[in-house]
């Protein structure tokens, strides 16, 4: 994704990344998209319809309905999606912000 935004970085475990006593600020698009994909609706109190609910969808086939919901969630958040490919447990997104 081009034109990445910066935010406070998180570790792979989801903890705040701290170096030399300071928060690390880094490009955050991938982190932001990962949170959007995994979040259940209602998790973000200010935006109760935000979230593609991947953990719930893993019980199913990750088919067209999930693909449509994910594309919609990303577009509402300002991403222009050129291609969205779901192959097994991999989700590849090509687009810009």
C-alpha cells in the first residue's frame, strides 16, 4: 500500500513496542488492516459496524460473502482495493490509501 500512515507500533503479540523507554512510531497500514480483518463488529466503540470478523469466518469457507465484507470494510476506511485474493489461510490485498 502506498502513502502509508504512521502510528504507535505493536509487537507481533499485540503489545506496545517500546525501545529505549519510548514508544516506537512506524508505518501502520499493515497493522491497521490486520486489526480491521480480525476485529468483531462492536469492538471499536466509536465505529460499531467496523470489523470483518475473521475469527468468526474461519469456521466457514472464507468465500464471497467474507471477501465482499472485507473489501467494503477496507473501502470505508479509505483504501482503494485493486485486487483481493484469499487462498487458504492467506489474504493478499493490493491497493492504495
